[in-house]
């Protein structure tokens, strides 16, 4: 994913957590906050998930799911995806299905 699409600063993450809407599944939690016309995405995995190798693997897999489905997401929002414990054992296909399901619940899915 390109750098221009990433959320990086703690203040940006805090603003999305504090004022955004969220929906959760077994594998991930998705937070959404409307913004000024730009789409930016942040990824997170807590220490409860495992060591650094496990957390980074979970985030890489989330990034791949978003990369494949970026065009179907509503523009003009900030997104934060958090990996949950189910992400460690879930396949990439399961992660993608759950991501689509959660995005549809939040009404940010514009694809088929």
C-alpha cells in the first residue's frame, strides 16, 4: 500500500478511535471516521496477539486484504483496522470475507 494512504501519527489514530464508528468480527475490528475527502488507513495489532513476528504477520495480511479491496471502500474516510486473536489462525480468504462483511455493516462498501 502506498504511503499516502497510511495513518501514522498517534493523534490520528486517537481521533479515529475517539469519534469514529466501529464494527467487530472474529478476526478484525474496523473503525471509520469521515474526513475531508482523503482516504487513509492505519493498522494495529496489540501485544495480546503475540510476539512481534505474529503481530507483524497479522498486520501484513490485513494490509494485503485492504490492498485487494481498496477501490471498493468509500472515499473520504479514515480507517483503522485492528487484528484480533482470530487473525493468527485465519486464512487470507477468511480475513477478506470478514473485512467485506464488516465494511458492509458500516455502510462503507461501494463494490458489488
